[in-house]
């Protein structure tokens, strides 16, 4: 059913209806919204999760009908889907079954029907526990902490202060990669394990001096610190970045400029490097495996 364009123009509401946590819908909605002029701030998102009984679905439909908008859903139970679809049709509300095209194509490819199990991707399997383990490691090894066992990391990020090392590390850990991050500080040497260990992939993060000064100034303001220091001196910052580049070049560590990259884009670039390196190690059958 096609959404009513006039209704959407009057009421920029999007409803995410799921029989699980709704994370898939949130990702799809976010990816879709960035392609339109209306930003996430202009469109109000309503999330209806763990909707698994007829009574819950009835209440959800009634609430949506009062607001209007567009419904995106991932409901796998046929009876529950039918209640939602009929409710949307009754109230002339547009709806999209987000996973239908994917499940249909996969069903044809595998030659079998989907099992229609809600929240299946969130089962406590080995991959889930690997992500938890990676998160624990990453938090414990933030900002140069516990540098004596960096050889257990999958990835180590290095860079001067405020180059997005910590948020990128957390994002990678949530993907299941043990990620440590170590700051490059003028006058201080890096942990010796980084120079000799061949197991972790070491990646340098850098950014433009102007952006780095701006980020650091905002950091100082947030801390109610107004004193001018070398930390925000543009020439000193340029020298820091140049020294970090030399260091990465010396040890042949790849560098990624995060100036115009989101955390997700930076992480994707890092994982491309990581996967390429793993393939090379397998081909060489070296001691690092």
C-alpha cells in the first residue's frame, strides 16, 4: 500500500513496529532518511517493540492511527502481520514490510521457507559472547591502559589526542573485534609491544589541524577550562600531527584521515584493512597466524 503523500507532509511521523528489539528497523529508517531533505530531527520516530500478542498489536495500531504517518515493520508471525496490515489499511496508513524482499530472495536462493522466529538474531550464541568479550577488552584498554597485553588485540588504534580513537574502538568492539587504543603524546614513547608484535593490526588515526584545534577547544570548554595552552595552539597541533605521521610511516602502519568521516565510515575502512591483512597472512602462512 502506498503512503498518502499529503498525510506524510502534514505529519512527518514514522512508526517502527517490531516483534523484537527494533534495531533492524532503526538502522533501515536512519539509512533511508539521510537520502531525503527532511532530517532525522524533523521527522519524529515512534518505536513499538516486542509486539507479540494480538492485544499488544491492537493497542499499537490504535496509537498509530491517532498520530498518522508511515509504518515500517518487521513482524514475522503471519497472524500478527495480518492484524497490523489490516489495521493500517483501515486507517489509511502507509506501511512497508522491511524484510519481505530480503526473505523472499533468500528463500528462492536457499530453496526453503523462513522459520518466522522473532528476535532470532539476538540469540545468545558464540558470536554474541565474542562481542561481549571484545567490549570488555576494549574498555579495559582504552587510552593506553593495560598496554602489557596488546598482543591479544585484533586491532590497535594510535593517534594524537581527540582523533576519535575511543568511539571508533567501541564501535569495532560492538562488531566483535578486540580493539585497544593508544595515544601518541609528545615526549612519550609508545608501548614496545606495538613495535614487535605481528598479531594486532595497528592503524593510525589523523585529522586536519584546524578541525583538531576546534575539537580540543570544545573539549576544554566542556571542562570549563579557558586557559590557552599548547593543547590548542595551531602550530603545536601541526607539529603533533606531523610527528604522528612520521611514527606511523616508520613502522609502516596505515593511516586514516577522520576529518570528514563518520565513526562508521572510519570503522569500515579499518575493517577493510583488517580483512585484507588476514587474507595476506593466510596466504603467507606466516608466524602471525
